[in-house]
C-alpha cells in the first residue's frame, strides 16, 4: 500500500534534492583540484564516513548480511562503477564551465529511464510516453545544432545514472541507502587510491596545500555525499513515489539557475529552445504518470 504523504517526508525530500542542487557550488570550492582528485577523495572519505555511521547506528549486522549474498554484492559493484563514471563526468562538467549540460543530464534522466525500460525490460510505451521521448529527441537535435556537437556530458550523465537506477530498482529494498553507499564506495576504493596516486605523481594533490576552506571542503566530501542520500531514504519511506518524482526536479532546476545566474554560462536562444522542449517533455511524462495510476513504474533520480 502506498504510504500517505507526510510533512516530514516532504521536508526530507526538499533537503535531499536541495543539497544535490547546490553541489556545483560545493565542487567549485575544491578548485584548483581537478575532477580525478576530487572524485578520488570523495570515494575514500565517503567510505570512512559510512563506516563511522554504520558503527554509530550499530548497523554492521545488516551490512554483513548483505555481504553473505555474493550476487547482490556483485550487482552493487557494477552499480558502483556506473556511479564512478557519473561522478567523474559530473565534477568534470562543473569545473569546466558546463553546469548547464550537467543540469540537462538530470532533466532528461527520466526520459532515458523510459527508454531503458523499452530496450532492456521490453516494456511497451503509452502514447504520452512516446510523445515525451519524441520531444526529448527533438531537444537533443536542437541542442546538438547549437553546440555543434552532441551534448555528451548530458547524455553520459543521463545514461550512466539511468543504468544505475535500473540496477538499484532490480535489487528493490534489499539494500538500505547506507549499506548501498558503503558497498559501492568499498568496490571503488582501489580505483580511488589509484586516482589519488596518479594525481600525486603528475600534477600533485591539492589537499592541505591550499586554503583552510579548501581543505575542509575536501575532507567533508564524505558527509556531503552521504547526508543527502540519507535524507532521500527518509523521504522515500514517508512519501508516495509521485511526490518524490516531482521533487526530483528541484536539483536540476537549482543547477540550471546556478549555471545561468552565478556562472553566467552562455544561454543563446537555441539553447533556451532546447531546454524548453525538454521541460515540455517532462510535463507530458508527469501527466502520464498521474493519468496511468502506476507511479511505481518510474525511477526516481538520485543525483551525483
């Protein structure tokens, strides 16, 4: 039975997506660290923070119970590597003046999820869903003409997170948010160590060499990663999926506003047209979600 909406659930959802929406500003605090160094530290400090949380909440038995299921652990490993791609491209886009492209990636993520359902799960689309897919394809064409190239940052973000969401949907509620993040970052620890070592041997790591604010920002990467995820888990327990599905757009909206009004990224008429078409597609998809009466078919986005 769908849980009734609650005020606390809505607050948790707004906190989660609000924090994800201001991530570009947070990652810019880490400059001059590059994307590889930031992601490496983010993985390592997330694992440390998760271990502390599991200890504080006495959740080790639940974590060890998941470890005794090898297939589940392997799925979490695959999910972790997908999120590694997502995190790296997201941070790269943020640091290199492509915040609007990262926002676009999370705007089109629900459309990509629908397409994955068609090609991987052999689902059949309803007319409004086909309309949303067609509008999104048109938007990509418009934006490609505007950029002079495919908006690859947006497409990689949407694709990697769409596949990540599909894997998480397959395992259902068998892995809680904290255990999931712990397993994913544990899988990625060798890669994270390699990233930090690579940066140290080439350009040199920036941790501890810049301002105190910079050092605090990097050391807090684990907290910034885990806290909104836990807020999201709390919201998901208290709100119907339709409410979560609507609040998920808060994050890319905040990213979009940050890119336009703070980073002053170029926003010519063609780009406004492309984004507007995507927004119309999302409105159509949302109408279909309510009209079909089957909100559970939709995957809710958990941004990078």
